[in-house]
């Protein structure tokens, strides 16, 4: 449970940075929308993404990992669909947002302590 909370905080920051940098990503004027979108994004990444990744292993192998990146884009679109105030304008904005979210989460994961890695 603690790990999901850490991932949620990282996703709040990552989605905020993506919305701040990109004009095509918005969460409206309410902070709670960002928190809800990050919670949905965290849960979707925790449960839906692994299933899709396993089912699409052949596509991931053939495209040398590019299809896995498209799964990340799809996770953002799924979050957009579930949270009405969280908006992604076009596919290309979603691609850029997926890149930014991946970079920010990667940087935060390097900084944040992870007890499972130390074990």
C-alpha cells in the first residue's frame, strides 16, 4: 500500500509537469482533478498495464519496445476517459505527455527511496 502511495505522489508530480509544459494536457483549474487523475493513472498502471504488456509481448518484440511505449500512451488516454476534467487534446500531445511522464517518474524513482530494491 505504501508503494502505491509513493507511485501516486510521483504520478501527481509527473502529470503536473506534463500539464505545465504542454498546452494539450490539462486538468482544469482544480487541484483535486490532478490528484484524482494521478490516482486513476497509478491504478491503471498497476493493474491494466501489466495485463496488456503480457498480452502484447509479440508486438513489443517485433517493434523493439515501441509498442510498450504505445501502451503508456494508452494508459494516459484511459485516464483521460475515466476522469472527465483531465483532458488530452490529440494523440501527439499524449505521446509527448507519455515521454514527459516517463522522464519525470524515472528521475523521481532515482531520488525516492525504494525499500524493495534494497532487500
